[in-house]
């Protein structure tokens, strides 16, 4: 579980320039709260390094070219998109 500070930083880092990404992340954070494992946190940070359009393509299922070790987080983001 993330500390309050780490959770706040993660939410801030997840703010994107593309509305679609913002909506998916907002839903995800509402569901999960601060209950992130260290591995999930690391996966999400790795995905947040991507350009907004590339990230959206992954979430929307238009691309399966995600960074190594982030498949579980991509699956979670896709699930969040499909089930609001």
C-alpha cells in the first residue's frame, strides 16, 4: 500500500494532456485508492513515461507494444476502460 504522499504523487503524475487517459486513470484511482503494490506502482510509473497518444493506444487496445513488465497494468487499464 502506498503512503499518502506516494499516492498523491502518483495521482499527480497520472494527470495527462489527453482527456481519455485522464478519465481512465480517474476511474482507476477511485476503485483502487492507495491500495497499490510496489510492483503495480512501478508498472504504472513506467507506463506514465510514455507519450499520451502511445499510452492511449495501449489502453484502447490499438497497440500491444507495451514496455516489458507492464502487461498486468495494461490489462488493468483496459479493464477499467471497458467497465466504467
